[in-house]
């Protein structure tokens, strides 16, 4: 009868789908004195942890007078799962004091606690206890140690534990392969991968992810196509790999293939494909992805939300970006940055500054990315005083060290306002080495305000940084030509000829038509309709001449 009652309560705990149900079960346990039963207490602690109520677990643990190893294991596991690693180690110490011997199930949770704390000494101490208790040959325990050392970037120790294992399952192999892949050592990862007799999908995914992290798209693609079976993670990893390598059209094509194969995407997949649409400026495709998110019951979290805001803003639909932003229940730094960047890019300087104020009111601390957008907005609107104020606020109020991007915005702002001497002084005071973008911004201001003296300083620096970039030479040529200094023009042409400087990389642009992305570049013949395009251009050119149009070649 007692056994049946015990089994009934244990089954009730397992079936609890709501916290209130679990509370009722424990109330009945108190009434019947079942709180001293190790099996039921073990079950209750595990269930409490599943509801992320470690306080309930602790209450039950403190009620039992003589917890056995299973109760201790459940409590240690509960602490770790709910993010209390230090308390998990303290519980283990109490377990040692109570002279309760650990089992192989004790140590994986303890090792996870040490990994979360990121303290090598704790992990090494636990490793010593594993040896002392004769559990050093247990596959789950050893695999946990492999993972622990790898997370601390101690790959040699991780590999030593792996090599000493007398028995290895697929999880152990995958853990070691993932460790090498995370460390960027794909040679070692590949050798283990080849030795592994039964590769599972997770192992394949680890290899693809490793190559993707290194930007080795070709190897990642090769493995992806060799996989016997692909899951959501496989497709998402490959889509992300394409995006990181700026192959955004390929990312969208992979997503389409993924859905056609009946594989359901997750939130990470959707955020990535929405971001790909943003980079291509593909508004209609972006709208389709948004509709897919809504129709398939995805939670509009901060990741998908910030991606949608960014996509709509980059595609020119700022009203839609604002609509998504204000509809988001939870907004993190990425969401605020996306909308602030969108407002800045569209030239809404006052609105950008107002949004920054709202962000500060919500106690969201801006970062370097935020201030790049804010300073950019000030530059577009010519708000010199506001720009100076925000540049100083970044350092004084938020302890953000200005980067090249921030200096670039300030140099651009001052240069466009004609404050070229101040811009040059700012460049010379930089704690980081100014790049071609900064000197280019100064040169642009010199062109605007016809300052040949500082322009020559900028071009001299640019010739060192980008000797083969013809744009800067052409800009200086135009400036000398405007003031009829033809001798200087000839000198620059001679330098360009001597150095072999010419425009080698024409810019490219995209247009979206009927769900397809078309790319064009100057003097490009790769498009299937090139003949028709050039024929139309020739006709248009003829019509312009007939209309009396004369191009300005000055």
C-alpha cells in the first residue's frame, strides 16, 4: 500500500505542467510526512528546477533530514541548471561532510558548475575527486572534463583526457571535435572526424560550423552537401556561413531549399535570412519573411525584432521599422541600435537624438555602435555643437573609448562644416591610427571648401594607405583644375601613370524584380540580359542627344 502511494505521488510530480500543481503535490507530501522520502524529494527538486524555482528545491532539500546521493545529485543539478554554480559546489562540500559518496551522475553537473564559474582551480579540484572516487574511466564524466578544459581554451588538457578514455561514445567524439573546431584547429578536428566510425548529425554540424567560423566557405559547403541527413541546425549554420561571407543571395536560396525539403527554421534562421534581405535591399522578400514569421507562430523576440527593424530601415521603409520597434514588448540594446541607426541613415537627426534620450530613460546603456549612429546623424544634419557634445559624452558619461568609426564621424562633421584645421588637429590627437576613411573624409571637406593646403596633407597620407585607389588622385586633380593649376594636374597624372593607378574595382548595385535579385556593375557583361541592357542604354543615349543634352565633362 505504501509503495503504491509512493508511486502515485511520484507520477503526480512528473505530470505537473503548472507550478500550482506542483505546489499542491508538495502540500499533500507535507500532510502525509512524505517530505522525508528521498525518492519523492529527488523528484520534487528536479521538477522545481524544471520550473526554474530553485527556491522550492532548496526548501524541500532543507526539509529532508538524511538526504541520500540521489537527493544531493538532484540539488546540485538544480543549482547548475538555474544558474547557481557556486551554490552547487557548496552543496557538494556539504555532501562530502555528510560522508555521502558521489556517483558518476554527481560529477557532470559539478564540472558544468566549474565551467560556468570559469575558475580552473575548481575544475582541477573536481577532477582530483573524480580520480579519488575511481570514476575516471566513466565516459560521461570524462566527456564533461573534455568539455570543461576546452571551454577554458586548454585544448591540450582536453585532448589528453580524450586520448586517455578507454571507451568513447559519439557524444565524446563530437565534444572533442567541437573543441578543436572552436579553437580554429580544423586540421585536428578533420583527422578525428575521419577516425570517427559513426558520425551523427551533431558531429557534421560541428565541422561545418568550425569551417564557417574560419570563413572557409568552400569546405563548409562540401561537408554540407556530403551530409547524409540535415537538421535545422545544419541548414541554419550553412545559411549563417553564407551571410558572414557576404553571399546573401546564396543564403536566401539555401533558406528556400530548406523549407522545400520540409525542414522547419528556428528563430536564429529567420533572423539570419531577414538580415540577408537587409543587405540586399530586398524589401519584398523581407516582407515575405516577416509574413512567414507571423504565420508560423514565431515569437517576435529581440533577435528577429532587431533584424526586421534593420531590414525595413535599410530597405527604405522606415515607417515599417518604427512600427515593428514600437510593437516589440521587450527591447534590448540591439533593437534600440537598429532603430537609431535607421533614423540616422534617413537623415532624421532630431528624431535620432530623441530616440537616444528615450533609450537612456529606459536605463538601456548605449554602446559604441549607438554613438556611431548618433554622430552620423549629427554629420548629416550639420549639428556641430551637438556632435561635439555627444562625442565628449561618450567618453565622460559612458566610459566608451572612441574608435576609428567615431573619429571618422567627427572628422566628417567638422570637415563638412569647414572646420578643417580643427578636423586635422583631431586626427593628429587620435590614440588609434587614422585609416583611409578618416583621411578621405578630411579630403572631401577640403574639396567642398577648396582648401588645397590641407588636401595635399590628406592625399599624402592616402597615397601611403591606399596607393592604388584612383579616387583620391582624381579628387585632387579636380581641385587643382578648378583653380587652373594645370601644372599640378600634369604632375598628379604623371604620378598615377608611373604607379599604374587605375580604377580596377567598379561598384556594384542590386535591384529586386519579381522575387529575384539582379546585380549590376560598370562594364559588366555577366547578366543574362546584357545585350538587351546595352542596346537600351545606347538608344537612351541617342534620345538624350536628340533632346539637346550635353554631358558636363568638366
